[in-house]
C-alpha cells in the first residue's frame, strides 16, 4: 500500500515558502480588522467628509474588480439577499451604460494597478460618479486622492486572493454607510470567532482523520475538481475553483444550479475516462431555496450513476456571512493541502505574472 504524503506542519514549512497557510489562518483577523477599519474610514463619506460624495440614495450598485479583488463583492452580495437596489459585479474594462451619478460605484484593486479596474474608475468619474476606491495603494489610490474620492487602504504585500477578508469587508461597510443595508458588526464578530475556532481543526497541526480540509485534498488528488454552488454558495464555488487553480496549480471548474442541469449534465455522458477521474463537489447552505437543495441531491445522484464521484460540503455557522466564509476557509485550506500533495508552493503564480508582463509589453 502506497504511503500517504505527509500534510503536517513540517511538510507545510518545507513547501509553503510563501506563507500561504499563514494567510489562510489570518482570514478571521482580516474580517474583523477590515470591517472596523473601513467603517472608521467611511463614517463620514456619505456626509460630506470627502470632496467627492457618493449618492445619498443610490439607485444601483456596481462593484468593479478582477480575480481576488472581485470575489469579495460576490460573497458580500450573496450575504445580502434583501438588498433593495440592483447590484452587479463588473469583471472587465467597461461599465454598463446605465451607470450614472446616482449609482454607487465601488472599485477594488488590491495592487492598485489592475488595468480593467482603473479603466472603470476613470469611466465612473467621467459619468459624474464618486466611486469608493479600495486598494493597498498604487495608481487607484493616487487617482482617489487626486479626485477627492472615498478611499479605503488595505494592508498590501501579499497575493490578492489571500486578502479576501480585507477586500470584502470594505464593501460591506460601504453598503452600510450608504444606507443600503443594516449594520453587521455582530455578524462579522461572530463569523470571525467561528473561523478562529475552525482554524484548530483545519491547520497543518491537526492530523489526518480529524482534519476535513486534508480529507478533501486527498479526495481531489490527481483528479479533476468541478465545484457546484446553488443560490448563496455560487460565489463560493467560484472561489474554490480559483483557489485550486492558483494555490494547487491544477485545473478546476465551477458552475451553478439550476443552470448546469440545463447543459453541463449532458457533458458527462460520453467520456467515461473523464468522468472516472473527476470529483464533483456540491456546496450547500441551509438558506438555499428548497428546490435548489432538491436539485443538488438529484443531480449528485445522476452524476454518481454516470461514474462521477460526488461529495456534499455543507456550510457551518449561525449567520449567512459566517456560513459562506466558513466554506471559503475550508476551500482555501484544502487547496493549500492539495498544493502540498503536488509538491508546489501555493503562493507563486508565475504563469499569470508572465502573461501580465507579455500583455504589458504588447500594449507598449
């Protein structure tokens, strides 16, 4: 019988030279500090403290960002199903044509150098908007300061995907300050406390058999992961897919119910060698509509009949915010353990950096 690859702290110290495990463990602190810092900074943003003032009664919300800087918006909006105005996340260079002075625009770029986000910030300003900017510095922070825009500075120096708590909480604080949702201080505190407690069963020191993230990583080793969300877990499925891509340097895909039942289901019926090497993960939250939960159960049954291994992963926590971020935490840890199984440092993203350099050279 083949010996299991060690996933303990020694192995993590050896492979994880970039410190991604420490970043993942810091998620509860990011939630707590990111929320309090943003609330303090934005306390007067909608009452004239900044020269450029966001709309007092926004008619819509648009969040602009890419990758790790955008996923926080998806998560926050999934936590606010009763938001009274339309909300959209823009991953690209152009704002929708309907964006105007009464739209609350939030531009997020961890580095402050994301060209798509900078383009959206300039467009928003040209249309009479006063976008709230979230960044660790760079050109976006300089733009905000030059234009007198509300600016939330987050700690920098890491990878955007490792700053999901720091980047998401300013969005929640902005929506609160604008009057679009109620205060969530107690929910944030409870979520952070839960994630701190869960670190004990997800960290490298917690052994196999007692660590659900290690169990999940071993299930995914040398297999294709497809991650499915339903309702509020849709953004988490996107997050898991991206974390497997960037941390484990492995292919992964995501989709959402009920859409996948209308197309993707057929994609598993003709290639048995692919289905045999795939694991489908169904992310579940108790607040999902009953019809979605039933669909997930039936879809998993169909997948099993077709030869695709499946697993239901349930969120934990009292509030929707706690439950969704508990799933984020689990997926982050599992992707890092998968990196250890493949013998790769979770932090570097050399292929992405090389592509960005080539893109910049092309533009030049």
